[in-house]
């Protein structure tokens, strides 16, 4: 049967990879319902025309005219604005890719979940900011959440070997997320203080957007993924481990009570986990480079340096604190990363601003979406003020 698809964040790195897989797929396998982007009207229109999408939406209303003109004569509906993004997410589709970066993707993610179907989640911030709400919404609607981050997708695949036990997680001793270590894994700390945005976005392995690349360099990305793993897979935080693995070949491991360790391996290409989610529970062909272990030669693993990567500690502390602490962590990090990209904050100050924001705001209750969004705003204002004070000092 033809599977209908919506992509939220179509022109970002994950969205583009998803589009590439759809273009490779056999004719009739997929039908595209809606494509959503932030501001790239030209790129979105080109995707919509190639895929024959029914609807294309830009979040920025100022880009509507460009999108409308680019789609003129195609028969593809055009829309713009935040409400249009949510409406696109709510349209009937069998499978939705949630790949809008940051907490901005939360409302659309929830809208997609409320109508049921399958949600492939690449927007980890939704689970970090509002994990309980996301999971409760999925349960209420009978929706299926499939992880797309390479690490969580790897864990998902390794967990499929659990069998039909009454409590399939009872035999899981440990989950291991791997991290490349980013571009500054061995750089002296004194040099890291002088790192520029241009250097920080040059990831040695993966090709990603600017924000995710900075998060990888600070390893906040792995801190957010740790929180996401605890939300997706019901194991205690202390049983989720992070290992630095520079080759980015082993994406995740699960250790079982009999001593077995199951791992998912593959070349570092996001099309692999996306293809797994897109075809699940079956599999589909993807033209990714095949893994050649003999050519690779070796696989290395290291414990992360807590001094070099304090973001991992901060993520664990926020998770343990509960309440809205993880919302604060994410908002403060997004703010600090934005300031670093604007050259208004030093690289090592990113984690420092996040920590000071967490200390300043604590772990207030944030039980529903309005409270989470309000706390998100307060955290951003606080982080911006702390960053300005650090810059002035």
C-alpha cells in the first residue's frame, strides 16, 4: 500500500535526507501530503514540485509570497505562519517526520501525534522539553513513536531482540550511546576558549546544521540524547552510558543480563536510520555507502572527559532534578549557542551559561504545554542576561 508522508523541517539536513530517500523509492510506494520549512521558500518549492506534494508551508509569513510564486501553476497549495505549520502537521498522513530543530518544533510534533499514525522523531528537543506530554499524547492517540537520531534508532533496533517477555526491559542491564567527540576532542582547553563558530560547525564525521554541530562540539547533543533515551526507553538514567567513539560506526549498544551486547553498526549517514523508520516494520533499499570493517581497521571507545564536556553532567543533573529543569537546560543551551554563533559568547561559555541558568531557576513545575512554553521563555531571558553579564565582565 502507498504510505502517505509529511515532513516537518523538509529543508534541513534530516529533511533533505528524507526527501532523497523518497525520490529513490519505487513509484507508488509513498505519497507526500505536506512539506514544512522555516524560511527557505525556493528550496521547499523545488522539493514540493519534485515530490508532487499536496501542501507546502513556510513558518515565516514574510516568505509566503516567494513560496506562492515559486509554486504558481503547480496545483500545490501554499501556506505560511505558525498556525499553518500546525495545521499541516495535523493533516492525515500515515507517517510524519518531525525534524524542526529546537523547541520550536514542539507544537507541530504534538499536532502530528494527536491524529495518530507513525511519528519519526528527529526533534529531540520535544522529548527533552516536554517528554511526559509527548509520550502521553502518543499513548492517548495510539500513535507510534520511532526514533530517528542515529543513536536512538540503533538502540531501538538492538532492543527488537528482546522477545515477548512480560517485561521486555527487565533483561536490559545497560544502554550505551556513542558520541564522535566532535572536532575538539583532543584540543587543549586553552585553545578551545578561542574556538570560532566556523571551526565549531566543521564536524569531523557528520554533515549537520549549525546548531546541532555546535551541540556536538560541546557534547550537549549527547546530553540531550541521554534525556531522550530515558524518555523513549524506560530504563533508569544511571543505566544509560555515553562513550566517545571517534569512528562513528557503532551507533548504539544494549547490554543484556546474560552478558550479551547487541550493537547496531553502519556508515555515518542519516539516510540509514531514516530509511529504517520510513519503512518500519519492513526495510527499504537506501543508496548509502556500505560499511567496510576491513578498510576501517579499528574501532575505538573512550570515556568522555568531564572537564572538557561539562554538558553531559548538566544534562544528568537536570534529568535528576525533574520538574522543568530539562526545559530550562534546552532553552538556555539554544540561547547560548545562538549567541556563540553571533560571536557574542565564547565557546566554553556555552556550558557555563547553561549551568548558571539552571542554578538561577531551579526545577519549577511545568506540567502542561502553556507552563512549559512560559518556562522556556523565562529560561531564554535569564540565559541571555547571564551571557551579557559574562561578556561585560
